[in-house]
C-alpha cells in the first residue's frame, strides 16, 4: 500500500517531535516534511532516525495530504489556512481554533466524543492537554445530567514540564524544577479555561469551574483530580463511565488510582471514580491520567488524522 | 549555659533523624539518647556526626527532661505515658494523641495558634504534616467566620515520599515513584481527616471538607492547594492572613505562588491567597507549602519543645 | 501466520515485565505463561493489558516452544534444564550460564558478535547489562588487536535503579536514591567481572580491567565510560567500530556523546569514540549507552530468541 | 562584636546565591552588597530573606572589607583588580586566577593544603569544583610520592546541574536532564584540566591524567571516581589520607562509599579508598564526594575568607 504523505509544522518542540516519531512508525503514513524555523537545515535524531528540519516558509504545503500544525498559539491559525488553500487537510495542535477562542464551527478533536463530525472534517482543532484530561473525565456525568447546577467543579491538575515546551527559560531549568512543585495560572487565569467552559456549556453543564494547574518534576504526564457535585448520590459510581466508554480502545476505567506511569508513551486516558465519604452534598472524586504529549497532544492529533484520512483510528498509536 | 538533655524515641525514621540533626545543632539542647529497635547498636551518620542507636526498651527515659516520640502510630501513646511517669515532658509526633483520635484534653501543637496552652504543657500532640499545612492556611478565614457553612472546602495536597517513612515497600522504590504521580487515600479515607475535622469543628467551621493527598516524586515538601467558599467576597484577599500572622517568625505570606523549593530544610509555612475569577459563589484559592519533615514534623516538634522548656521559640530552627 | 508460544519464568521483576510487554507486541509470538511465585494468581497491567501470574511450579513448560528465564541468579539454571527436558528452547537472563561462571559451552548471547552459534542453539546465556555495554564497545578494538597488553582498561559505568530489581530494599527507596549518586561493587568486586574477563580472554585481550559501577537516580539506562590504552595511535578513531558494525540495526555510532535519553525504551547501543589529548600513552575514550532493560536484558533476550526461532532478528524490537 | 562587611559580585548565579545565604547566616560577617547586572533592582528571597540586587557598576567596592567575585570567567579578573584598588581583599570564584591559567603567584585556595599562604593573602583564587574534589583526593598519595610516574590517573566525575549555572539553555531544561546521563568535555578537553595539571606538576606528579566529567540529573553534588596507579602496593590503603587529614574539620574519611547525599548542603569532602583486586599493576580506587556549590565553590570561598580575615576557619560553615 502507498503511504499517505503528511507534514509537521513546528516539529522541533516536544509535541512536534512526538508527532514525527509517531508518523515514522505509522504503517500507512510517511513524513513529507518537518519544519522548524529556528533549526532549519539541522539534522536531529527523532525516534532513532535522522530528520532534517526545513523552514516553515520553504515548504510546499501541498506535498502533504494532511498537515499537523504544532506552531505556537497565534501563529498557527494562519498556517492552517495556508495549508487548506493548497488542498491539504489540517490538524491544529495550537489553541487558535479551539472552542471559546472565537473560532466556532471548527470540529473539536476530542475524538471519542465527536467521531461523526471528525470523519468528514478538513480542519480539526486538537484539544489542549488539560481539557482532554478533564473533559473526557467529566463527559459521562454531563451526558446524564448528573452535575449539580449550582455547585462547583474543582479541577486540580499537575503536568510534567514538557507541557511548557522546550524554549529555554530559567524557571524550567532542571535546577529549578527538580525537587520542586508549585501551582501556576491560579485564580482561574489559565488560557485553557475558555476551551473547557465553552465545551461544558455546549454540554449543558452550568456548574462553576475552578481549574488550578501545577508543575510537576516529571518529563511527561498529566494527572487531574476533580471534585464534582452531583444532583443525587450514585449507587454505582462508575456506571456513567462504563455506559459511555465501553469498548473504547484508548479509555481505561480502573479501580486502582491512575498514575502517570500507567499512561506515559501511550495514547491512553485512565480514569478512576470514587464516592466521597462524609459530605452533606453528594460528590464524586474523579481522577484521570494522560500523557500530555500523546493523548494530550500528538497522539490524539494522529487519532484524529486517522479518522480524517479514513484509516483505522488506532493505526500507529501505542496502546 | 548547661544544655538540656532531650531524647528521641524512634530515631531511625526520616522524622526521627531530622529531629536528631536539629537537636545536635541546637544551642541549648543535647541529645541524651536516640532509640531504634531495629537498628540497636548500629552507628549512623546524622548531620555529619555519628549516632549510635539504642533499643527503646534499654533506655532510661528520665535521662531526658523532654522526650520526642517518633514511634509508629499506635505504639507511641504507651511510650509517652512511660516518659511522663519518669517525670519527662513529651512531644508525640504520632497521631495517637491528636484531636479526633479519642484523646481529647491534650495540647495540640499547632504552635502559632495555641501558644498559651503549649507553654505550660507536659504533653503535646504534634500535628500531622497535612493538617499543619491545611489548618494554618485556613485558620485566618475561620477566625473571622468567613467560610461558607454550606459550602465545600476542597484540599488537594501533594507530599514528597519521606512522608511515607523509610520502611522498604515496593511502591516507594525509586523505580516506582520517579517520573510518576498519583492520588492515594481518595474518597475522604485518609487518617488525617479526623484530626482536621475535629479542629475545624472547634473553630466553628461547618463546611464540608474534601481532602485528597497525592504522592510526589520529590524527597521532601508538601504543597496544599485549597479552594474555600466564602460567606462574602473580600476586597483584600490577604487581609485575614496579615491580621493573624503579622510578625510570626515562621509564617511567610507571599504574592508569588509558594513552591517546595521555598521551604525545604526550613521550619516555614509559606502561604499565598488568590481570588477565583468567574465563579458565582465567592471563593478563594489558598496555597500553602511546608517541609513535611520540618514544619510538618520535627521542626514544629522542636518549636513546641522550645516553648515547653521556656526557651526562645525559634532556637535551633532554620528559617 | 500462527504465533509461536513462548513463556516467561520470573515475570514480575523489571526485566520479566519488559519481556512480557515485548512478547505481547511481537508480530510472531504469543505469551504462553508468565510465572511469579510471590504474586501467583494476581493480575497486573503490563503494557496496558492484564496478565495473570502463575506459580513457576504450576506451569507446563512444554506449552512454550521457547522459555525465557528471568529467575534469580542461582535458581535459574535448574529451570532452564527443566525447560530443556520438555523440549523447549531456553534463553537464560540470569548469570548462571554466562562465561566465567563455570558453565562453558553455552552459547553467549552478545548477538552481534555470535550469530552463527546462536542460530542453532537450544540454550543461550543472555549477557549481563554492564558486560553488554562494555563488551560491545570494546570488541572492535579487540578484533584488530589494538588494546595494549600491559595497559589498564578503566570502565566506569552508571546504571539506573531498575538494574537492582524491584525487591523492596531501603537503599533503593526514592527517598534514598533521588538527588544521590554513589559507586558500589568497588575494588573490582562486582559479579559481572568474571563474565567480562572470560570474554576478553577469549578475544585475546590481556590488559588489566578496572570496573566500577555506580547507581544513578534514573529508572533506566546504563552509560559506560571506558578508557582504553592502545598499541598505537589511530588516525581515524572510529574506524574499527565502523568496520565491525556497519549495517547493524541495533548499533549506532555517533559523533555526539551518547546519553541515556538516546536509547531508553529501544534495543539500541549507541557508541562514541574520542582520542584523548595530552597523554604520553595513546588512549581512547569510548562511551556506550544502552537501556539496561532492553539491549541490557529483555531486548537482547528477544533478539536472541528471534535468531533461535528462525524469525527476523529485529522482529518486535523497538529501534 | 561588629560584623565585617563583605560583598558579592555576580550574586544571582547559583554559587553567588549560596554565598549570600552563607554570609547572612555567618556570625561575624554582614552582606554589604550583592550585585547582578541582569537583575539589578529586583528583590529576591535568598535563604528566606529578601535581597535587592544592585548593578556591579553601581557599587562602592570599598564598602566591603572583602569581595567575593562569582562573575563569569574572563570578566572576573578585572573586578578583582578593581576591588584590590579600593583596598578590599578578594576571593575570586572564577577560573581567571587559578594555576595553569597564566596568572601564577596568586594564592590557590585549596584551603587544607595551603593555609600558610592563604592567611596573609589579599587575593585568593578559589579552586574549581572538579579540581577540589580530585586534588584533595590525590594529595595524600602525591605527598608520599606514591603515584606511578609512567601510569595514568583516570578521573571520572559526575556533577549536578547547578555546576552549569542558571543561564537558560535548552540542554539544561528539566525535560532534557531528567532521566538522563551523559559525558561532556570528553577527550581531555575540559577547562579544569589546566588547573589540575599545573597543581599536580607542582606536587611532582608526572602521571598522565584523563578527566571525563558527566552531567547528573541531580541539583547538587560531585562524585569523583579515580583510578590511581601506584609505585607499590599499600598494606593499609587509607594510611596516606589519615596521615594528611587527621583532625581536618571538613574532610571525612569513610569505609562506606561516599554519596552525594552525605555531603550536600555541607562544606565537606568525603573520601573512600579501595585496593583494586585482580590487576598486575598496583592501583587504588579513590572516590570523593563534595557539594559543588559548597566545598566546590561558595563554602570553600568562605573558608578561605575566614582565614584571610583572621576568623575561625569554620565560622558560618555547615558541617
């Protein structure tokens, strides 16, 4: 079978590199180009094989049937449009086209919840890493109208440092991150809130949302610990998740607490649900783990691309 | 000046070792004995100096004017009683005598909140590490009656592995903890809840409490991220903390998010407060960092002992 | 095509688990059984899929065409013999059958150097992790007789903690290993020396060998830094390695210093060679990186099994 | 007693910050100024207390009786000269004035080996971190003429990342250093070689030296593993070290292998010595651990300053 050529814009960041690795190991795709303006002309090892970066301006976008953009927020949107003009499909890993960012009408790539729209799309907005982890955890409760309207959803999340990219900044040096832990984007100030609020609103969820991300001294992975107020207690806390996710290849429900170790280097979401004892309001604790570079970025992007290109949704994705 | 002899029961664990180090560097104390049944007779380096452990049974408790017990929960209570019989004062680092554990009437060693009772005490129950970090963060709101009665306090906490002790268990091997992160004691099942609920009830706080601890891949430190529902919005979110903690040598209020790095190896609590944007209910986000072995264990124990012995409260404590 | 059934004895350790993962993802093999006496009956997730461990005594060894033994040193030999009695081939990951351990005549599984013998073998002694990293680095110099007879080869090696297994011991707790580094097995006392000396002697190398392993605060990977005295200076330091390893799928020669990051989760050896400036004796510095659980254990074991079973040598091995 | 004012040039780097912390806790010194051109005017927390950085150009150098320069190599020399012109003494932590760098005649601050010269000095060149760890380990053998002239000393060293400073560079991001390990400055190309060779030559040591540093995924600490060829076997391998270092407050000889954990946050060198079995040439393995920011930089600088100022050599230094 001929391989389908795909390209990566912004390939020198962590998500871009992960995408290149996945594409090179994919049974049906080939890597048409990998751009990185700041490293154009340089050759790097990705997944054990050499790749030479080209400038984003220097590439013939139509050499690819589908273009992944891992360009920075703000810059990505324009390149997605250019790729479309050449006839290429596009998956945008930036925040530019996601819900709540003023660009409605673009298919939102939370794959498991949106397959019908994704299959026919020529542009897909790939979800943020935190929203992926939180929204996939909350969707089953939302679908059954179980979240208390006047309550507060509290999502405390912790991410490995690759979530912050590989631009050199002092705060992300090993000497600053190791043996450390801190919150950031506090007070509901993180950019991902718009994306989550817009999606929850579409789902008819009107509870308040408090979202506090933290920086973990690990390379990869996000754990979200979410307290959810319910309209009524549930006899079988896990039932909504089983109902929605039965048979999903990339969603794992677990009696054990999910850990980063369970999901890194895999395109998986692992979710556990516990009733909270000793509270007057019925509440659940939902924990959800993903690899921020896989299901939280490159893996889900490829999962979406597989759907857009009519391939097996799981092709080339480590489970 | 003559040094006051003090002893440590259960000195081979992380908190016990930290206590020995602090005592050896203390200007007014000397280490009368350090017990460790499983290592009796062996000599170890603590803080650069050799210490020989003796059996807990083999020690003359009255060789010390004050005894610190870092023995396991359950076993500690009896040894505190024995120490008292010999006339020694005692600081119990175990959970045995803390509020909510069926032993009311014992002075509770949250030092900054309880000095009057502590100065005259012969027995002090040293607070748990998580309760120290959470209760010191909440006390200013409780004192002003600002916490909404029918709301939910959500405390998400993350601790370094020394909080789990140094008994060899597979789950705490480097190969299991590194590059990992997970919740434990979920569903409001952690032992420390009783201690916190009893104390909050004494303070007149009747909000629900959700407490979820996590295991961090770091050696030391606890960060607590606490969402608190208020009876009314505050113009100056930090005001209650300034009012209560002004001049406290070990409490640091900060505009910056506290990190573990700010507090490790120091007997400090660092607290930051942020209003939460975009919620209908007025809420605050309070974050609090301590070193679990210092302000969360050995440091606060020594702070209490200083008070009990009539010494300068800050003597021998790294700030 | 029918899959060939293979079994793993001692599957609950780090190397055994890695083997199970590789087998489950292998295109031509199936996992007939996975034994773990201390966890018999328990089900665990390996590579995202559940595996139920059985007792080593309870298994029909002939359910497998080939048995991998990852049992402890000393215990393994007997089980390899039992497997052979049932007609199964065997790859022994323990030290029991390796050169220098009194069991000559067994094929030694340094795959790249010994293919002819391995293809027809029914038993293979899989090399130790340190010997794999050191011997593959030295073989090209040995083959050309370039190592000075009366000189000293100094091999300083550092390994991640999975090299020490997952039996709970205090010295391998996260609290002891993190932010730490130390030598062990000093003074040429490490068990792997016999294996290396016997192999070097077979190759006609008579230089002294000093081998000092160290414990790294990482999960996986070995880096060996080797100083080698030469019989004469080399114009092109890398030439012997290119001559011997050209076209090898799992050996990577690099101008850049190899790092653990380059090789973890891959069945690769990455080698770099530098001339040493400012010494009277001509010497080379050779550095070599492997993943101790892959090329240093499970990966090489599978590479050998592929050869023994007439499969493509690279089948199922991540490059 | 009045405190002696001292200043720190280049105070925003890791060594400069460590110096400020030590000075603020010193019983006899006060911090007159702390300069950092790139952060002038900003206030930072160092050791729990706020410090406001000033520009290096803006400071009155004679406000200090002694100036520590932690400025970059190349820039430091000029500022040491300026400080001297104002009458201040100076300790230079850069490489500018060290042996082998073309500036002979400056007292070299390997304190334990050079006290007589240091006490009367107005300028001291503080040793590099690697040289401190290696030279203090080798000095006892050199003093007794025990190192084989025609042999090779092989020093493999590994350092935590604070040794590389806190200038943001991609290679030192947490995402690059964690779970990694690699050699650098290979082939005897590291700047510290001149300093070591010049010093060894002064000591009459003419063996070849091979020095290979490595980057550890830890914040602090250096471990040096050194193979030394001897002129004859030693009955009591530790005897030369005991003879030279008996009573030294900062040098610890140990039967156990020294680890980083033993020395971090302390101004200590911990050394262990083992005979090497199975070699024709008599050789020793010497291992030596220091904290690169303490005995390897700020601690030793303060130790030297104590001598220069007529204070107790151990004042203000954590043991």
